[in-house]
């Protein structure tokens, strides 16, 4: 697997799994009915944000991440990121590779820490992955997310120092 900077041309491969994940409504607070144009603008962020894709040996996109300063001004020393892995390609270590990439990127860019603002409590795969990469739950918004499957569940804030 290789992780490289995403290009506009990659969107056509990202959009199908982005749409599937958001439409399922289990892991992102995005509007399930968002347009492709809105989705592209929210994911392929301009610099100084950094957007990458993970690709296999044949060049197929397995997943993607975008990373950026969590806040402006006096909060700009904290990074954040969002991740999506193609559900048809789970189990290949893509999420872990993208997570480690973000940690390395944040350190290289001079961030002091990384905070994920909204990790859905019932997304046990993601919560477990982030914990294994050194993140900890520093707070939970009770019933902060309405899961179509689980109903109202907590929305974790997860953090780690780089």
C-alpha cells in the first residue's frame, strides 16, 4: 500500500464509497443527502489542509484522509483529520496506515497534538483503532449522534499528543 497526495482526478474513485458511508449514516455527522459538489468541497480541502489517498499496487484507491488545523488562531497548534476507507476493502490495514500517516504528518508540521472532534461511540472499529494508535477518549457528548441502527449514541472527542 502507498499513501500519496490526493488529486482532483481521484474524486471519481472516492465519491462512490464516500456516498455509501455518508448515506448509511452510521459514522459521520454529514447530511446523508448532501450533493456530490458539497461532498467534494468538504473532502478535497485546499491548502494548508493536506488530503491523501491510500492505493494498492494496482493504483486502486482503498481509502482517503484529510488533515488540517483543528481551529484557527490560538488553537492552531492542534491538528484534526477525517478518514474514509472503502467498505469493500476493509481488513487491509488501510485505516491504520492512514492514521499513522496523519500522526507523522502532524508531528512534521509542528502540531502539538491531534483531536478528533466527533468519533461515533458505536463505531467500535474506529474507536478501537484510534485507541491502539495512542488516542484516548477525553470526553463524550451523550446522545450526540443519532445512529439509524443503534439510536442515540455518544459522540467521543479523542485526543493524543504527537
